[in-house]
């Protein structure tokens, strides 16, 4: 292998998912070179040594393939300024870096590490800034030391960064003690990676902790795919496949005890029993008599959800004559006569402890909620409104005129000293409510629903509203479908499409698609259009043109605020990542007055549409929240995002270490759009997305639009989606528990 040394001049591409980087390395008195490899969040200006080999890429030419790398301490004043101003140390930008190097020269790094108080000799740097600079430098140094050590064990830089964030200085000690902790405790690190580290550290294939880690990993992965449990036979098959592959590839017998195929079944049985004894898993028979395996949190949640729902449902108050009169007065007072199902839904919600109301677009779900509010307000009930996401809660508040909150805020999720983050509303501190109306229940996963039920006081009416034909929740469980299938609580399906809604082709086509029929396209003076194009590259260009010029000219839509591109997949020429790059360039191009920060190859610019990618309880922003960048400080390495709030907008600050929680949101996946509404939706429907093309995905995408839908693609892809009505099977036993009275 050859070794190169130089300064990172430019990041051409960086994938936050894989840590793959394409960059340019500037070399002293030599030409710059392109290099590729797997790296952490490097910043322009860092000095590096790279070990690797040259390769000829068929499209991009000669590149240096990096196998090993490390930081170099800069040896020139220019290099030191670039290093300090690279964003690695919070609060140090180009100006501060230049002043530090001008004052201390080549000794600046030694000063920071050994005599940081001397930094205050530089005008503008006080005690607080001094502490910030030292802390940032030492943390950076510690992370790099961990990465360099872990290279010996073939651990990628991106993995090393996640490990250090999780364990800090204990990383190496814990890794040597039990590398399988990585598979169950660290976000984004799978069993195969942990197993590879264990091999490098010399742990045997037949160690009990290896089998236990595999069990927990597979159950967690199943939960990520929506399953509450796995059948024990399926789990055993998956375990054998997972455990055997690397063991048999090594080509050795299992420590003299027979072949691995002979040894693993006994080990698996023993460790399932061990985990059950520790109450980390639960094994029981489902309603079909088959043994199934739960992770403990999902077992308690499913069992507890059934018990609490049945307890709430058993309260079936008899309506007094006065109360029945209130219902009739409210219904009679409407300008438009409510449909029979709406009247039935209102009456059911008044008569029963738990009621489910479901229906498609235009069938009056919002009107039914407003009718219920009027009835319960006339009875002086304490009413609360909530939804799973901030955007869904905001829509609920706007359409009802009443306060609505996210479930997390309703349950007062916050940090508690000595306990960490938890819900502060629970069985011991219930919500002060007589009625809770919950909207967008199709998005609700089992764990969140269980925590909500725990916080409802005895006798509280629970009214669940949602569209069962939409995509299921991202988390584990199938709450709305299971509730309806169980028939344990009253369920009213709204089916009448009101006259005003019938005038919308969005509503008409949503119901046609839901019934397996092909939608109507391009009717004059309507709101649903289809542009035919087979070439994915041309589809992408059409989408950009629609957002930039055609839709603003057609109906005065604001390109940034009112048009949302939805797409089924992240990759491909018309996936989320590519469309975001194209749309950012056209809708918010670089300009002298727009500050920007490049972090891990992602350019975040003043005015950009962005989305939060995971729950951050400290900042109180959650997965799927969307906002606009209102402030960028390249000097300090900070940005501010304004998120539309339920009452007022909120400003949330991010430093470089937290910016990987953000992604551009000019285009988002259909799954991420759940619970939201947009004036106009543009959506590619191409056969390249065949893996995810299904009826409920297309239905969910078009029902996000309020005024206009434009599909771009081929009729074959639309037909493929409509014809695929196989709702993905999710392992859940909630409906059986409800039918079996909570057992």
C-alpha cells in the first residue's frame, strides 16, 4: 500500500448512512488527488495521512482507495488555521483560528492541551471560550485515538464514532469485555458487526453471550420491521442462519463437541431459557397454539394494552334523556345534515368507554370530531385532543379550533433527575381528562399507545380516529387494525363522501385506488394530474421544473412552503436523496448573502427545508418534524431551525455534532409524510420503485394533498401499485388478547 499525506480540500460526496466519502486531498508541492473510503465526519482543512491503493474507476477515473487513515498534526501556520477552523472545535471559526495561530504560532495545539489559560491572552477569548476550546479539542483527540486503535480490529470509522458517543472513554474496555453489547445497545450497529469485532478479539463462536446477543438482535430487528413478537420456530431458523454462517466459514469444529450444526440447537434452547429466566424475553403460546417469543417491553405493552382497553371499554354509561337531547340538538344545529354514520359515531362515543371511528378522505372525520366536541362541551367535560406527531396535532388544532398536543407532550415526556427521560403522566399521575380524542391513530405504535393508556384515569372516554387503509405505524404493532379486527370495542366506519369532497378528484381517486380501481387523470379544471414519462432522469427533471416554475405559474403555489415532493424510496434517480440535491440547487441556490455549512458532505444553507431524522427529547424535536433554516453561523459551526409549533414557531439550535440529525426535506419519503397535509403534492411513480409500490403507499401519498396532486411516471407503475394490495403481515396478538378478554 502507498501512503499519502495532505490537507482535506473538498468533500465531493458523503453518505450519512454508510460513512462513504469522496474527497480531494491537497498535497504540498504536488497535485491534488481524489480519494474514497469510509470516514467519520471529517471537515475541510483537516490534515490526514491515507494508506491505500490506486484504482481506475470506469466513470470517475483514477482514485485512491483508502484502507487505513489517521490525523496528522499540522506543521504549518496555514495548516493549523485550517485545522482549528474546520468545525471540529465548537465556537472556533476562521477568524478566531487565525488570531490564535498569529499569537501562539506553531505551539498553539500544545497551548490548548497543556496551558489553556494562556488562550485568554488573545483579545476576545475569555474563560468560557477557553474552556469550550479545550473541551472540544480534547474530545476530538480522544475520538481519533479510539478510531485509530479500532482500525486494528477492522472497525469502520463511522462505527467507532457511534461507539465513542455511546460509551465515551470506556469504549475500549467494554469492547474487550463483551463486544456483543454493540448489537443490542448501540443504535445502528448490528450483530454481524459485533460478531466481527468478537472474532478479532478472540471470542469463541459457541460463547453463550454470542447466542444471547443474537436472540436480542433478531427480536429488536423484528420490532423495527413492525413485529411485536416472532414465532419460536422462525426465530430458531433465523438464529441458526445468523450463527452458522461465520462459524462454518471459519471451517473448524465446535471445540470438540461436534459440528456447529449439532451444537447450536442446544445452545439456542439453553440461552432462550436463560433470557426468559432473566425476564428479558417472554415465551408463550398464541391463540393458534404456536409458541412465540417477545422482548419484555413488547410483552408488557401488548398484555397491558389489552387489559387497560377492556377496563375502559367496560364503562358503558347509560345516557340520560337530557344527554340524548344534547346529541340531537347538536346534530340538528349543523348547516349540513350529518351522515347516518356520523350520527352513529357521536352516539357510540357517548354510550361507550372506547370507540373507534375510521374512514377515508372526504367522509367527515374532522366534522365528527367537531360534533363530539360540541356534545361533550355542553356536558362540561374536560376534553383533551392529541395526535402522534406535531404536524398531525397542528392539523387537528387548526381544523377544530381547540388545543391539540402530541402524545409525548400530553404525557409530559421530560428528563427526571436520577431516572433519565420518561413520561411523567402515568397510572400514578393520570391526565385530568374526562374525554380524550386521538387522531391519526393509524400512525400509533404499540409502545406509545400503552404509555398513553397508562395515563388515562378510570372512567375517561377514549375516542380513536384514523384511516385504517393508510400505511401502518413505523414502530411495532398494528394498533388500529387489531382494534377493529377484535370487535372488542364499537367501530364506526364513515363511508359517505360529502358533495363538496366529491368535487375533488383527489378524494375521488383516493377512494378509487382504495377499491382497486385506476384513477381518473387530467380532467379539466380539476386537481389531479398525471405526466407520463418512462426515463427516471427525465422524471427527476420534470419534478424539479414542476416545483420551480410550472405549479407556481399554474396556481400561484409557493415553491418552498406549499409544494411537497413525496417519493417511495431513498435511493434511485428519483429517490429522496437525489431529488433533494436537485431541488436544493434550483429552489435555494448558493448566494453571497446565504451562509451555509457543509457537514459530512451535506450542505445546509440559510432558507433550506429540513427534517429531523430521530427523536431528540433534549431539544424536544421528533422524527419527522420539518422546518426551515433561519440562521447559519459558519464561524461557530451552528445553525438554527424554525419549526412551526402548535401555537407559535419554535427555534432549535444545532451544532456540528447534532447536524447529522437533520436531512433536506424538499423531498421526503411517503412514510415520513404520514400525519401531514400539504397544499400540493408531487410524486414519482416509476417501475424502479417496484419493491415498495403498493396500494396503501400510493393511497397515503395522494391523501397528503389538500389542493393538487401531480403524479409523474408510467401507468404501468400506477397499475402495479394498485394491484399490490398485500398488507404486509405483522406479528401481533393484540386482537386475540382483546377477544380473549386480555389474556
